[in-house]
């Protein structure tokens, strides 16, 4: 019989995990030893737990399986909270494994180091940001608890919390038998699919609007097939940017309300049968709508249920709904829409002019057209709005939860788990938070290309409070620091320098490449300007 640590590691691998990300401490050292010595999953350490969480998140988003973060009790696990909360908000299947005090030390009457209020305070905190929590303090129960937690992590596409007392890691433990996904009622699914198809057929302007859950559930190809079958155009939400790329779908583009393409906005907001698949009804997706979308006339398939106006069908997995619609659907009486997606911007002039954010999108699109597609990972800031105009191999970004600090570690997690080299976009403010994780690249064999949007300030905040002085961050000279961190740094001031440096950096492998793009103070992307105007308009409305 194996021990509990090996049973847990085997189960993680069986459920699709491809790597462990962690930062050890005494409560989790025994598990780290098994993780490293067993080699069941590669173990990558980072320098601060937010980076551990974002790296696990990036791996999960890119590969679809669970991302795994392994930390010590208290100071470690509570450092992870923001990353886990963001994963919960954006439906990322994350597994948090926290070491914890053993039974004897729990009962010795002393306050333990890393303890906050009580020894169960941490569990209480993680109850709020995970869909399931288990404490492995009994080896007989452990296999069933692990199986339940991992099944819920994947079926709900949300983080789960596993607390592992350090005196349990060597306990003899039976292997974990994976549980089947939750059952559903085929008849209810068929009835729901027929009602959705009837509504679409009766509409003058049916439209599909897709969100991030269709990627988490691995059904993008089925959505594209449905759009082609029914001859219905598709738009993505802000969070869904990058979905259905290369899926041969009649893609209109990304819905950004008043901040986006007017054609796409009109198509979404004037649709009389909006079928929303995997869409979060969030302010970032709908907060800048030109006019309020009539949700009563729309259909929402999210979180395993389908809402049609005032009807709710519970327990309808999105893949089952799509399969039933593909079985029963037929072309609606419409001409097949041609994808209207606005072409991405190309052709940045390679001259001596100062660089604007929009130039960075053009330069990246020009360079990737030559070098080949790369996964894009963006932090929050104007780099995110600029990334919406980039043609990458999908875009990973916390577009709804909107936490800074995501970009660099998430890109490292993506490369660690998949081997693919990412292009990371990050502002100077966000780089100050977690950009230093690049110092782990040399020993881990990672070599991302990182573009730092250096406008020497918190520009997104300046957009709302131009008079503020506290948004000025000064010039941190990131490129000059790159060699000390084991990479190559380039500081570029003109469009010509940007184009040449980007081509050079994409060619250079084996060391991270940091391109510090100097942006004039106050320079904003057109999308950010429209987004700010939209938010202001929304706030001004009675
Ligand atoms: C963890 C966290 N703390 C604060 C904030 C609030 C914020 C949102 S945007 C922003 C400024 C970002 O500055 P940066 O230089 O990175 O990018 P740019 O605006 O283009 O200049 C802040 C402080 C968020 N979102 N997350
Ligand atoms: Mg900035």
C-alpha cells in the first residue's frame, strides 16, 4: 500500500495535472520531499505565493487540467488568497494543497507559529473561495475525499482546498479511484435544447455570445460547429477574447459595448435571441453596454444550468446541451453570416516616432506573422486593452477579476506546464509586483518574451483621476535589471527600435527577453480611452 502523499500525487496526475507549483515551509516540507523524490509530477518553486498561485492558474487555463499550488500553512496559504479568489471568479480549476499542523501539535495547548485566530481559520477563509474543501486527517477517508475534491474541481471548474497535516504524509493509504462526472437527465437536456432551438428559430436576429466557460469545458469546437450548422454569427465577451480562434466560426469579434466595434455592439445589443454560452454577467463584460441588454429575452448556459427568461433548467452541462442542439438543430432560414471580425492591426511604421500603445499591438502582430503564433499572457493595465488587438494563440488574462501581478507568473506557469514560449504583456506597476519571478527562469529553463509597458505610472488610475500625483511611479529602468536576473533587457523609445528589438528577442532562445517600451506619460490605447468613457457614461446615468 502506498502512502497518502503518493496516492494524492498519483490522483492529481490521473485528473490531468501536469505540474506542481509551490513554495515550501515546515508544515509542508514532508510532502515536498515526496513530491520531489517521487517525480510523479514536475515540481517548480517560485519566490512568492501570489506567483505560485498565478503560475498554477496559467497552467490550468492553458492546458485545461487542474493547476496545483502547494504551500505551507498560514503565512504561505494566506499569501495565496488573492490568486485563488481570482481563479474562483474566473472558473479556473485550481488545487490548493496546504501543509498543516499534525494531530499532536494541534492538541498541545500552545499557539502554533503561522496560526492566525484559530487553527481552523485558514480552512474557513478558503471555504469562501473554493468549491470544495477536505482535511486529510484520516487515511481511511482520504482516497474518497481526494476523489470528491478533484471531481468537483473539474466538473465545476473552480478551485478546491486540500489541507494535509504534516503527520499524515507517510500514512499508508489506498489509491484514489476517480469519480465519474455528475450525472444528468438526458430527457431534460433534450427538452431544454428543443426550447432553445425554437427561440432561435423564431428570432429575427439570433446571435451566439460566448464566454470563458466554453474553453474551461473544452467545447469551443462544438460551439463553432453549432454556429455553422444554425448559420448564426458569434461574438465573444471581453473575458472570452481569443475564443474560437482557428475554429472556422462566423466570428463577429469581441463585444465591448461603447468601447468596442460599433458593428459588434449593435449586433449584440439588438439581438432578439441572444444565446450566451459560458458568459459571466459581469460589469467587465456588460458594464459599458451602450444600452442595457434585455436579459429576459436572452438565454444563458452557465455553471451547469440554462436560464431562458424566467425558466431555469438545472443540471444541464453545457457540453450535453451542445450535443443535443447539434443532434436536433437545422440551418435557420438565414443566409450564412460571414465572420465580420475586424482584421487585427498590422503594419507599424519602423520610424523614429515615439511609441503609442496601439503601435505595440501592430509591432507584435507584424512580428508574430513572421515568427509564428505564440500564447499571449497579459497582466491588468493598458497592456490588457492593447492585447485585445493582438493576434496570438489565445489570450490568458484575468479580464474579469482584474488582479494585477498575474502576467509574468502566469506566463511562467504556462511555459512550465506546456513547454510553449509565451509572449507576456505587463505594465510597469504590475511588474513591480511579480515581475521579479523572472529571476527563476534561468534555473527552470524558461525563456518568455516580456514586453513591459513603461509609462512610469498607474495609467489606468490616471485615466480616472488625471490630477492625482500619487499615480506617478518614476522610472525603474527594468531593462537594466534584466541581466542581473539572468535574462536580456532592451529599452526602446521609438517604433523602429521596437520592431527591430522584438524580432531579435523572438529569435533569441534560452534566456528571458525583456523589452522595456517607454511610453509617453498619459498615452492610452484607443480601447482604454473608450472603456473609460463608457464607464464614466455608465456612472453618469441616473
Ligand atoms: C492587485 C491589484 N492592486 C490594485 C489594483 C488596481 C489597479 C488597476 S489598474 C492599476 C494600475 C496599473 O498600473 P500598470 O503600470 O501596471 O499599468 P498601466 O495602468 O497601463 O500603467 C491599479 C493600481 C489591481 N487591479 N490589482
Ligand atoms: Mg504603468
